[in-house]
């Protein structure tokens, strides 16, 4: 399968997770003793012998 699809699905999965955490934080904001969850993302460089090539 194309590497771009895996990259896009990884980003979509992380966005969905981020939305779920935000929704949970908002829903429980008024609960005594509630501690909000944090999402931490960082860019990771791609390492390897070659870069993906465009297919025409």
C-alpha cells in the first residue's frame, strides 16, 4: 500500500484521539478533583536510504 495512505491515516487517527481527549476534558471540567489529559505531539524526521518517489 502507498506510504502516503499510512501517513494520512496516522494523522487522522491522532486527530480523532485529540478530539476525544478534548471532549473528555470539557465534559469533566466541573468535576471536583478532575485532572485534564494532555496531548503531546512532535514531528519526527523520516530516516532511511531513500525518499518516496511520486508515481505517475
